């Protein structure tokens, strides 16, 4: 027994020594060739797991017997993980993402690394501006501003990226900067004040101010973005915050909201956008013209020129001097003349369409609820039936344009000598609309584009002919005289339409033509608006007499329609326009309603006696019917003289007959069909 035990003990000791030697040999061998984790694996028989040992005082039911010596330890035999661990089923290979997912991911990566967020922000701002003006401005008017600002935003982003070298920093600087440059005239006033300190009075021009402001805000936002990026990278708690992705998500979310609102509005007004006025009134067999020659025709519209009764009662102004002059020139002036509609868009459209608009009320009154657009009126003014009829009879159509979109932009005239607000770039010419001008003039683009960029005689980009109201008036007067002066050399008869926005505000003329010292706005700031209006009217009368005398001298055989579109606004027509507060004369007291409808209406028809003119020129809607009947052999019926109240921005087709109310009589039955 003792012999057996001794052999056993000897064998164990020998095995232990052998194992120890083996371990030392392995350790020495692998230490020089293997990583520490691989050394541990070999020593323990498992992958990088430490050897498990048991101590003698750790009672375990399944413990192996201990040899003598309480402090002796025994290593647990190494286990084979391949045998001990249950086999796991093979992991399924990850499915390849679909095409849509891959496109979205690629678009996201592209947006993070490029100027897309800045462009989307600017598009959102421009769409928001269009939505506020979508009753008057065509949707395609947003394209030119979007392109201009996209170029600016792209330049800004990549300059920042070149300097700051990180996408987060570049976007953090570019996003607020492009917003500030878009709203240059009203954003970050404290930065404007700061930039002013760097500008000497001797070099204070719109361009220098714009450049210095842009430089100041670029540095401010660049430094702020650098600090933000540094903090995000070095503060442990912020490293995992995907700030750039959050910012881009917010921009995309805002953009999607504006796109949705724009699409909804376009759907609402889609029929109004597609409206076309009936093209022609040409009879199949025209009657014999009462006058053989085709005279030149002038339609002179002086906006908000009141009739004599309004001027006397509401303005304490005697207009007898002008009326006597017109009479001496052979004009027939209608007493107590009223426009057919109270606002320019409806009134001028009706005159040039030679008809009323009951079809608009029937077709579109429910399209937009409280939001009805002016596009049917614009479609009429773009290619008016009166002009079409004259052109079909060999006339050349001259549009002497004002600064107002409706009689300036999109007009299908042969000549527009006073067209303004031109943007030229890369050999192309764009005429800026009211919306486009408003966006540009409130942004940093205004001083930059007006300075322009040229290479020798080649224009890369230039915004010019940015005509102020006073300049526009002078150009119109000069253009009308030029047309009259060229009448003896003309090859075709001429039709000339001039929409002159005087005595309409802004009030830019004193009674002698000088610059007034008071505000030009429609308020009582600096002077009562009554005085502002009559001062401007006094100067206009001087110029109007000179113009009429010039036309009568140089083009004595011309027919002249001198007819306003609307009367001056009463003081009740002030304040912000909203669906609950907009201008509609039906809500005015009678005297102010008469003021809003009362207009100057005076006519000169060569070779036609005054009694005939007075009998036929009974309403603005009949002016061109009489001209076509008299000089071109048409036989168009004359329409009743009807007046319809309607809104100027909301409820544009909600016509209400007020002819009787204006005159203190019953409403004429003949007008009911046109309501």
C-alpha cells in the first residue's frame, strides 16, 4: 500500500514537474513570437481566458481530493470550449438594403457634405414669401431668386468648409449667415450697428456697407462655428450627440412643410391660374366704319384720379382749370363718372376686356374660400381683348409700363419703352416682378447685383433699370411724347396704353414738382393725406396739360381715352390686410363709397361730334366698344353702366351691385345679369 502511494505520489510529482517544465518551455517559446493574449490562450488551453484555480478551504462537492498541505492549490484541467459550449446555429447573413433605403442614405450623406441644407433653408424662406403673395404673384416667380441664392449659399458653404475643414463647423457657420444675408435689411440689427462702426462716412455706400456687414457676420459666425465644433469634439458627454444630423433634419422638415403648403395652395388656385379671357370680339362680317381712317388710339390711365365732385366735396379742390383746358382741346368729360369696379385690377381688366366678369364669380368663388387670386385679371391684362382686336386690324401695341406688375410684366405688347427692373446674366435677360424685386431688395443681393460683375464688355451678372417712382413717371411722359412725335413717320396705326401711377401714392411731388418734406406714404405723417394728394394732383395737372397739348399738336387725328381706374382711397382703407379686415367699399359710408368709385373720364374722338361722344361714352366698359364701332366697323352693343363692390385682396370675385346706392336710386335691373 505504501509502495503504491509512493509510486502515485512520485508519478504526480513527476507529472507536475513535467507540466511545469512544459509551461516554462511554452512560455519562453511563445513570448518572443506571440501577442500576450495568445500566450494566455496556450497556457490555459482556452481562448484568452485565465486559468481557474480552487483553494483547499473552498468546499465543493465535486472537488478533487487534495494532497497533504492546506495551502496547496490545484489548477482545474483546461476545458475545451469547442466541446463544453453548445453549438450555435449559424448566423443568417444580413439582407442587402433595398434601393430606396440606399438612395435615402446616399442622399443623407450628400446633404451632410454639401450646401444642400443651406439651399433648402433659402427655398423655404422664398416659398414662404410667395405664399404670402400667392394671390397676386405667379408661382414661377420663385425660380430666379432660388437660383441666385443657391449660388450664393454654395459659395459661402464651400469657403467655410475650406477654412474650417469640418462639415459641422461649415454648416454651423453657413446656415445663419445665409439667413442673415437673405434678410439683410431686417435681420441681426446688432450686427448692422457693429458693422457701421467700421465704415467712414466718406465711403458709406450701399455696396461698401453690404460688403463690410457681410465680412463682419461671416467672421462672427465662423468663429462661433469653430468653437461649437471644438466643444462637440472635446467634451466627452457631447461626442455622441449627432448635432449636424439634427440640424439637417430640422431644415429638411421645415422645407417639407413649405413644399406641402405650396402644393396645397397651387391645387386650390389651379383653375384660376389656367384662366384665359375670351380671345376676340371680331365680328364675322364687320359693319361699315363711321370714320374711314384708322386713328392712333391713346388710353391714358392716371391711377386714382378723382372726379370733380369728389375733389370738391372731400378734398376742397376745384379742378375747373384742367376741365376747361380739356374742353378747349375738344374733349368731352363725363360728370359724376364712376368706375365699374373699385380697384385697379378689376377696373382696368373690365375696360380692356370690354365686359363685366360674372363668369369669375360663378367659376371661382368657392375655389379658395377666403383666398381668391387675381390671376384671371392678370390673364386679361397680359393679352387684353381690346388690344387683340386692334392688332388684328393692323395696329402696333405700345405698353408704356408703370412699376406695377399687372401692367408691366407678362404683357404681350409689341413695344414697352419704359420696362424696368432688368437682371442680365450669362447673355440672358430677366425682368424682375414685384415679388422678385421685394426679395432681392431686402437681401444682400441688391447692392451686389446693382454693382454687377463684368469682364470687359461682357456682363456676368448685373441688375439695372431699378427705376424709382419719380423716374418712372418722367420716363412715361417722355415715352408718350416720343410716340406722338413719331406718328408722322409710322408705318402702322398705333395703340398706346399708359398706366401712370400718379396721383396714386407714393406722394413724391409737391405742387411745383419739388420733393416734398413729408412722408410719401398713405398716412398723415408730416401732412394730412388730403394735402399730400392735392399737392401731387396740382403738379400732375401741369404735366397732363403739357402732354395733351403735345399729342394734339403732333398727332392731331388720334383718339384719346383719358380715364382713371379708381378713385382715391378713403382714410378708412388703412391697416394690415387680413381675411377679417380688407378693403371693400360696400362697408363704407355713402360719401366715401362715392369717393372710391368716382373717376376722371374724358374723351377725344376725332371727327365725332360732342353730342355723339357724350351719348355713347356712358361707362368705362364701353370705351373701346365705341372706338371699335366708330373707327373699325364693329357693331358691338353698348353695355349698361354698372358698379360692383368687391374686395381688394380677399373675396375678389364677391361682386355686389351698388350702382343704385351710389346714385340714390333703385338698383338697375339691366345690371343684375353681370353680378
